[in-house]
C-alpha cells in the first residue's frame, strides 16, 4: 500500500518543471492530483501522461491570481475525487529588476502570484475542510491534511534585483507559520520549502549576450542565467551543482507524507548545502 493511497492533492503550476515532478511523485505514492497550469496544453499533457501510467488526475487550467481561482481549484478536486487532503502552492515565476527600475505592475504581478494566490487558495481550502473535519471527528476519524508552500532562498536571505520576488517568498513563509498555528487544531500541517538553484526553464543556462524569455499574461518576461554566473554558483554549492526537479519534488513529498505528521510551521531550505 502506497503512503498516499486515497489522498487527493492540488498542485499549482504542475504542467511542467518542479510542479509537474511534484505531481508525478504524489501520483506514484497513490494520490489523485489536480494539475494546474496557466496554459492548457502542458496541463492536459501532464494529465494524459499520468493516465497512461495508471494514475488519476484532472486539469484545472487558469491563472492562480484570478480572484475566484481558489474556490475553483478546490471545487475541482472535490467534484472529481470527492475530497482534498493536500495543497501544494507552487505556481510562480520571476520578473527581476533593481528597485529603481521596478514598476508597480512588476511588483504587484510577482506579489500576487507568490503570496496573494496562495492566501486565496488556502482560504478556500479552509472553507472546504472545516465542516469535513467536524464530520470526521463525529465518526471517530482523525485525518491529517497537508499544506506545502514553495518559497525560495531569495525569501530567506534576500537577493539583489529581486525585491518583489524576495518579498513574496518571505511573505509566504510568514503565511505558513501563521496558518500552522491556526490550523493545528484541525490536524492540518503547514510547511514551506525554500529552493535554491534548481535546474528549470526559469534557470536555463544562457550564452553570453543571449536573452531568454517566457510569456505570462501577454507579458514578455526575461528568464535564464548567464553561463558564467551559473558556473560560479556551482562552485559555491557544496554538492557542486544545481538540484534537479525530481530532487526538488522529493523535498516537497517529505511534507506531504505521513512521515511528517508531527512537523508543522517549518521552512526547509533546499540548496545543496550552500
């Protein structure tokens, strides 16, 4: 019997990258998963791949910053699988500038995706689980639920050129610690994972002078890291390299599994020992 048999999970930003690997890991451990991406194609492709492996998944396509998204994704989980036990707030991206060049639009876009969206999703999650917990307890059942919020070493230590991202990621740690105190009485653990350098499309190695970018809500956003800077980062990391998305997913799974049932309000830094 897998550790997450009978569990239902939401993973935002799970059409690709770290989020996709988190979803795949949860499915391998027996969970049914709601896959989310802002673009339909990666979400539906991930759902199809999970189905081919014998897992259960449905898509909830959309922008996590939409005001009604929290209610919509929780409802998707309950309608499709009858319950919701795990929420992983993973969706996000970076849009960097030094503060004197950062617009209000740039600030709020990043704060909204990394802090406001998790707040709304978790508010909707509470509105779902509160009456369910009452019914479970009346029936003599004790069911542990899990929240994992994805933070960053930028939120723990700060990072030049990322005042928006660092603030959002620091804020989600505060949200994590506050909710761990609010929700312990409901048998809900709330933890965070702060990633350092993980090898994803947002940290793609770039040649000198090359400019990578992604499109988010019609905006062209620069991504990628110059090769020289990556080499310097790898030299500083005791393990000598960035982490893989699979390794990143493993650290999140720790907080989703029964092995962490008495761990709450913590932020695990995953940075190869840096």
